[in-house]
C-alpha cells in the first residue's frame, strides 16, 4: 500500500511509524507540513492510498482530506480534543490516558474514529510519556487502523459524546497562567507535576532574579531544605536546587524568554544571552550564583535518596549497572569526563559484568550541541567534546577484566549509537530507534565508529547505515548484527530479562574463556591497526568539519548545529524521506521500489 506520512517534524514517533510501515512492505513517503501547497503537491505526486499524520500541529487542507482518507494520530482518549492533551492529562493527575486514530475533518480532532487504545500514566515528564507510552500505543493504534482499512469492511465510528465510552472532552490550549508555580503555596508534588506537564515544550515560565525563564528537567530532593520557597539553595552539575514549602526540587535546565517588542536598550543588553535550553547554572551565570553552595555527589552514586543525579551505580550478583541519564542524551565535555571517571571506577570493582544502562529516554545522542553552540569558540568546544566522548569509548573498549553489555532502553543517535558498540554485547528494547549516522549534522563522525561499526555489520552495511541518514528499528538492527538481541518493551519486564541475561553471563561456565577470547581479539585487532590510528583518521576528518576555513572543509556542520539548537525548521523535506519528489525523475519505476530497511 502507498502511504504518505504528513508530519510537523520527523520526530521519534514519525520515525517509528515510518520504520514499522516499511518493515510491513508498505511504500512510504514523508512530507513535512511546511505549507498547504507543499502538502497538496506531495499528495498529487505520490497519489497515496492512505495518509497518516503521526505528529501534526498544522491543519491538513480540506482539498486533501475531502479526496483521501487522512488519519490523524491524536495523543488522547476517545472524545479528547485540543492541542494540550498530555499537558492536561498530567495536570489532572489522570491514571490512564490514550491515543486515538481519527479522520481529518473540518473541526480539529472531531473526525470519525478508526481505532483507540489506552495506557497507564507514569509520574514522569511529558516528553518521556510521549517517547514511551504514547509512541508504543500510537503504533498499536496505527497498525489496528491499517488492518481495518485493508479489510474494506470497517465503518469508522462517529464522535458521539452521548456514548458511555466517549469520556474525553474538548480542552483549550494550556497557557502559561495555567502552568504558573505559586512558590508560596505549591508543594513539591504540584511543582513537579507542573514542570513535568510542560517538559520539552513549552516549559513553565518563572521569574528568577527579576528575569523570566522557562523551567525544564525537574527532580525531587530528599535531604536539602531552605527557608524561603523558590530560593536557590544549592547547585550541582549545572542544576539548581530550589526550596519549596514542603521540601526542595532540582531544576536542571532553563531557557531564557525571548526579548521581543521591548525597548531598544533591553534588546541591546540581552543580545548575547542565549535563548535556547541550557543547564540552569550556565544561564544564570557564575556571578548570580556565587553565594549558592555547591552540593557534591559521589562519582558512583549508590544511595537510594532522591536527588539530582546524572550518573549512578547499582551492583548485584557480580553485575554492575552504570546509569548515565543525561538530559536529552546530550553529553558535554564535562559530562563525558565524569562518565569516563565513573566507568573507570566501576571497572575497579569486583564484578564480572558491567551493564551500561544509559538513560531511560535516550541512551545517548552524542556530543552536546547546545553546549557547543553557546561556547565562546564553537569549533574548539566541538574538538574538546569529541575528544572527551572518544575517551569514554576508549575506556569501554579497554575493559580487560569484565564483559560489558550496552542495555539500550532509550533511543540513541549519532555518536551515542557508536558508543553502544564499544561493549561486548548490545541488547536493546524492541521499540528503540537508533540513528547510526552523522550526516544530518554535517559531520564525518568519531567515537571509533570506523572500527566499531564495520566489525559488527561489515564495511558495506557500515557505509549504507552512515550514508543514508534514516533511523533503524531493532528488528533490522538484530538481523544485520548491529545489536545482539532485543528486550521487552515494559520497564519491569525489560529489567528482569536484562538482569537475568547479565547474571547468566557472569555465571556462565565459560566466562573465563569468553573474557580471554575478547582480550585476544582486542590484541589482534590492535596489532592489525591500533585504535589510535582509527581515532587519528576520524579526527582528521572532524577537523575539516570543525575548522572548515583552516582545513578545507565546508561549513555544513556549523550551519546544521545552529539550526538544530535554534530549532529552525527545514525549508523542505529531506530528499531521502520525500520519495514522492523522486517520482519526477526519469528512473520512475526503480525509485518507486520501497527502500530496503
Ligand atoms: N545535543 C543537544 N541536544 C540534543 C542532542 C544533542 N546531541 N540530541 C538531541 N537533543 C535534544 C533536542 O534538541 C530535543 O530537545 P528538546 O526536546 O528539549 O527541545 C531533545 O533532545 C529530543 O531530540 P529530538 O531531535 O526532538 O528527538 P528525535 O527523537 O526526534 O530525534 C535524533 C533523535 C537523535 C535523531 C536527534 O535528536 C538528533 O539528530 N540529535 C543530534 C545527534 C547528533 O548529531 N549528535 C552529535 C554528533 S555525535
């Protein structure tokens, strides 16, 4: 079947929809909803049997949905309508929420219903719910809707609020006054819910030191306390801890409110103040936090108390689990340095297996593009950051006394994917999306990928994976050897199976032989071509990306990073996604074959 995806961005849900549909043999093309004309032109060229909009903030023009079945994936239960579904569901403390597939119609979210499913709410940030529960349920709903469409015998249900199972309602856009924190009265629980409901976008607008900022990344604090609610009482690794009426919370990231339409003087004085998401202490500045005490934390944090922690460690039955949950999976120079030290500490412990857990939303997305963007010299910071992440990868490769597992529950991108491959085994949750390429960021790539990727998938596949910047699903990743096996979707099942596999490895009768074989292979590889040679060759190419004027490269990395960090929308859909655009070319039949994922 020919399916066109119309989407606001090629986000995680759209990536997963794309992969799932292609793996079922459908011919899929994608268009960004840049304008009504672009959408109409895409439909005209592709002549789809079906249109699915997995993530759409814009309206589909009537000219499209009048002629084609056009399914909107709405992150809400039956009857729910409006642009802030998840925000309200979190705010209202609902225990169950859902995803519904409905036809595009005149009234937003009021079209006929094709499929719906529910999920249990977790007390987490909106983006985390979206990346896990919403995405998983949306795929279920899309596949069910597709089956009904193929059967040709299904009649979709009209939205009828008198039916007992239609429990949703039309909710307005949630605005900043709805989200406002009242520090004098709001408890930790309420503050956390408010920040979680606005996570990723738009954030909760708040005033700190007379300036307005959006707050992101909230964490509970069990021990620190302050007298004045809202007061900053501690800082740690970029985050600030603020007192609340009944405890304290950490806020890891801030985004300065854009100065628009204000006086000339205000705009001039705020010119060099970045207005994208950054660690809170960096945004507030050293001077304004000079009296705020640093709150240290163990390198390998093993305590159970809740606090802001990016790296922590657990150990059981000779298996060490190293968690590194960096916000958005982005790893700055300093975070990489800390992770390398933590990993080398973990290596010194009497374990047989080390499991690299990453974070639950993202395992890793490579170097920290926002921190590079904000640096005085972006090229120099890129260089420091790439070397720091390379050092982490090197530390993992050189683990002679333990077997190492990468356990990928959150998705991974670019250098983050290559880093997973430094382990001896790679297990991933079945629904993970990996983006094992650097092309969209205009980079050649490092993280020893020229050693790690071909040794798993062969040279041909390595070139294919890095050349066409599309994600890979775990079914295909396993088939081509990028990962060793998949793990269950549900967190508890995932953890149970992961620890069972890790402990089985630690207790395997041939553990010593496995370790010896790994070390022998490493020595053989090193004799053939030392890791330093791989790194030097990669970094030589990266210098061209970072310092194009000195080393004869182009400026695409600096442009791509700027656009990514400032969230500048692409002007057109990338050619490798928009198959319909290729249909104009001479080799018509050849190009219409589905891409072989
Ligand atoms: N540095 C800084 N921020 C990053 C990041 C990075 N390397 N990778 C992702 N993010 C941020 C995004 O800006 C976004 O922030 P927000 O939600 O707080 O606004 C968030 O993480 C989620 O990323 P998003 O792009 O929305 O997720 P996705 O699932 O649609 O796509 C990727 C995932 C990996 C394809 C995409 O995030 C990406 O291309 N990241 C950059 C990877 C890279 O080039 N790394 C550098 C080379 S090693």
